[in-house]
C-alpha cells in the first residue's frame, strides 16, 4: 500500500469536497505536517492540521470553545460582572459559561476569591464575608411590610414549638416566603423533609386560627416574586398603595453595609435604634457591626461600646433613684 502524498492541489481538492463549509486561505507544510489556514462560514480565521479538518473539527469560536472578543466575551455579554474581576483582562478572555477559574474581588469588602466563570455568571459573587445572609425574598417582604400600616413580627416564633415563620402580620396572618429549597432538594436539605416540616408548620398555624399565606419565591427575581406576592398575599391584604420601586430597592440592599453606613454617620446611635430601623434584633445589629469592623466597613469597638452601655445603664438607674 502506498501512502497518499498530499500535494497542495490535492489538499485543496479534497477539502473542497469534505468541508464545503470552509474557505481555504493557505496550506503550509511544517515538519512533515500539513497546516491549513481556513475561514469558517462566519469568517473566523484559524489554522489547524489537515487531519483535524478531515475529521470535521469545527471552528472553536463557532462551537463555543473560544471567546470572540466583541461578541462572546464577558466585556460584551456581561458588563455587570466586570466590577468583580481582579484582572480586568479576564473580561476579554472568557465567555460567561466558561468552566475556567478566575480571581474575583468583592467590591464591598475587597475579599478575593477564586470562582468558576459560569458560577459567577449564574449566582453573582456571593461574598461570604460581607453578606447580610438575609435572602432576597425576605428583603422583599421587609420592603412591603415597612409600607403597610399593620403590626408585624419577623422571624416569628410561638411559645409551643420551635417553628419560625417569616412574618406574623396583623395578628392574623402568617406569610412564608418559600425559596427554592421548598421545591427541590438543595444544600439546605431534602425537599421531602422540608415539605414535611412545612406541613407541620401550616397545621400549627391553622390550629391557632391563623391564615398562612405561602409565596412561591423559587426564583429570586423581583418580577417573579412580585407577581406571586400580589396573587397570594393580595387576596388578604390591600397592596394597592405599595411603592414597588421601594420594595425593589430594599430587595437589593446589603443590610450589613447599610447598618455600617448608618453607624459611621452617627456613632451615638444605639444598636436598639438601628434594630428598629432595620427590622432586626439588637444582637444581629451588633453582629453586623462587628463583622463590618473586621472587614473595614466601619469602626466598631465592642469593648468600648460595652463600657458606654454600662455607663448609660448606671446613670439611668441613678436617675431613677
Ligand atoms: Zn467560526
Ligand atoms: Zn465582601
């Protein structure tokens, strides 16, 4: 058997038959290997071996393996992510579904971490250092409750058990903002276990004559939650005067950052006042301020604050005497 000798003419002829999708630009022979430069249907020019071309290998840009600057790079498709990139050149190197790891920097606390580009695209930065750990649906709920003229308690627990409800409103309603874990198994646990617990919670609420309203928040998208909130809660509570722009804002606020800001503006503010303002308990406020101090968002000296608080209590008791 004689080996076929590929002259340039033969290469051009066979490629034309086997790969009519390509335009041949040049053929070179380097170290006994034929390297062919071609242009694909979308005019991407690349060089590869004759072997690859005969095997049907697609253009890397068209098949999504290679980024095309100005078309599929992060800078073009996901400008919202650029602020997180430590090396701004990464904006041109990756596509949003890339599995590659890059270094990102939290714009709030400057913490750096490694993350896969596709994870960043899908879930955002998710900084564990400055996160307020309050879910978007719960921030949404706070944004609404703040505007209603009704009494409410967040994270409500009743005396008979350990169930915790998202909100207890107007002494008659329970509102539960149900995230994805209520619909499918996640890191939070098996969906069967969570559903079972949901059922028990609902039974208890009904046993004390409360109306429980569940809001489907399986996606943390504002319009999705708003639609479901109006459809379910709106049946019982008048929502016509709600300013949804304000709710949108509160859903996107980092509460830890806001508390640090408020503290920076007025250090005489007592955690109790901040607690009221931000609908959290005092201990959570103090925890946020301590975190804020450790990541440089505010100056909070817990020992000094404890001394101040002791002095305040002392003078208060003295005045009472
Ligand atoms: Zn191409
Ligand atoms: Zn951070």
